[in-house]
């Protein structure tokens, strides 16, 4: 069977979509599970004519479209329609985080199946079933779009043995390896070593996607995966890389023993860092340069309202530990749509104080958003003011705001101005910028995208532009 995976890319919108473009790791992982039995391709960074041309030349029997984020829904449906129009006999499946959390969004004539949950076992089972002319109703983990209704075939148990899966099929995205980046980190590779999170933050649905379970890959698997990656910059996609401290230490020890020289970025909780400062030192020694910490709020009551199960003092202590080691911290804060001018100023003053005391800090901000599948959506979903999924990007408010929308975005943009001025971004990125320029891996076009992102994030007028009509058309990468 011929199978084509398609990765949608957003070209519109404010800031974040220009600050980073990461490889479609989930698609590469599922594709790797299909390669032994099927001919598989991945299409990334494309226009309508390019999609049509590949459909005509490759003639896939099954097409999979990734919908990891809510903002991708319209793009995914547009791709599905194009596939159905160009190749009516091909079967179309949609998978990913949003597809799992709200499969009802894909009850459409152009979509045949929705993969619910992890796809590494479901997709091969579906392909084998279609190959032998079987009944897809027998494949667990699927929603079938029937003429009369959607039919769920039943839950598939979470993947337990992650080491048993093949390494991601990175060769299928070879032509685009140079295009993946995280701000000044380019070229960038992504690596997943664990799934799930034991915490239950109400704004997050990761723990629901993985059925409340956590699973990890072994340190030995992780080392072998790193050996197979050519890129210097590595972003671990684990939602909580320090989920298992002994494992994290063992991975660092193996990297040190192997002599691998790369730069690393991962996500971690501040309370874990405070309890285990030695693991940060060990990782710094093998190349850890930056971590992402969800600070979320500047007082403990606000953290409690998010069910974060953490404290502000841990955030600051983790920042101090990291900065003392020379590890940069991207600290994320959640802005409540009910903030008034006083609350915004209090947040800016707090961030300003942190910046004055800690050199290696880049603050980041998002708007409290009840994403599909989260507890927050169940609690306050009836207050959502728009059905436009393109606004569910964590940079727009989909809930009533205390201030007028223009004033809310003016205050919100001013928070980014505290840490995202073009001069500060360039200053923080001088070393990787020079390294990439000398290695001919960095281009003026790339730099332009980052500068444009900063300008957008710090200019409130850009936020209002996106409150217009929905956009579903394709666009080539800008």
C-alpha cells in the first residue's frame, strides 16, 4: 500500500509561528512503524499545486493528515478536501492531539477515519485491514465517519514499550532538515524520550491524551537516537523531561561517556529542579543550554486556580539554580483575560525584577485558553466568545476580556516588549547567530522571520487583525 502523510503549516498569525518551525516528529514516528510493509512518504512545506502533483504521481491509497493543534483544523479540512477532489478513491485519516480531543470536528465527507490517541499501532493496523479488504470497525482507536454518524471502535491501550518502536523516519523529511529551527537554533532536530505527565493542570490535556499514564524510553535508546541525529541543536519534546530523575541522570552520563557534543533544550517543572539541582549541573556539563519552565503565575493563589501544584518560590529558586549554571530559562506566564491595567502592570513589574536579577531569562506570555479536552474547557467552556479556531493560538482571547479588546492586546503586547525587543533577541542570540552564519546554516530570510515575529508580538495592532474572517487557503512558507 502507498501511504502519504501530510503536515499542515500555518503561515498567518502573530509571532510564535515564525519564532519556531519544528520537524513533524509525530508523523515521522508513525511513518517509521509503517515503512516495513508499505511505501511511505511525508509532505511538508507545500502549496496546492505541489500537493496535487504528488497525489497525481504517487497515487497514495491512504493519506494521513496531522492535526496536533486546534489552530490547524481549517487547514487540515482544506487538505482533506483537496485530496478527495484530486484522488477520490484514496482513504483519508486525521490524527493528532486536537483530532483526539475533539474528533467531531472532522465529521466531514472528505475524511474517512480519525485516529484517537497514539497512532503507532492504530495506523499500521488500519493499513493492514484496508490491504486485506477487512472491516475497519475491527481496528481499535478509530472513529469511522459513516453516512449516518461517527462510530468509535473503542479505546486502544496506551503504548507501553516505547523502546520497541522504530526510530523516527527522519529520512522522509530529508529535503527539509535545514528548515527546522527554534529561534536561533538551526538546524534543529526534535527527540521524544517520554510521554505523559503525572500532573493535572486544568489548562492542559496532555495527561488526558495519554490516558493518565506516563511512559519513558530507556537511556540506552535515547543515546542511540542521539547518535543517529546529524543536527547540533536538539529539542526534547517530552512534556516533563525530568519525569524520572535517575533516568535523566543516566542519559546525561551516557552522553558524557559517548563524547557526543550537542546543544540541548527541554521542558521541566521548577519544583523538580529545586529538589534535584545536581541533575541540572550534570546536564549543563553535557550541553544543556536552555530550559522551558511554566511559571504560569506570579502568586500562589493564581497557581492554585490552575491546579499547578507548585509555588512561586520554586519558580524563582529554579531560575536561580539554572542561571548560576549558565542555563537559559524561557519562563512562561499565563495571562487571564480578566486582567485589568493594574494586573498587567503588576506582571510587568515582576518580570522586570526577574530580568534585573537574572541574566539568562526570556519571558514568554500566553492567554488563558480553554482548549478542547482540558478541564478548563469543561469548567468555563460556555464563556467562549468565538468559534474561530484560528484564535485558539494562546495569543488571542477567546473568553470575555475585562478591558476592551484593543486595550487588552495593547497591555498584552507590552508584556512581550519587556523581553522581546529586537535588540535583546539579537543580543541573546549573537553566538548561535554567528555560528550559523559562519556555517552557512543561517540566512537573512530566517533572521527576517524572527525579527518580524518580535515586531508582531510587541505591536498590539497585529492581534486585532486576526479577529477578522477565517482563513483556510494554502500559502507557501514566507
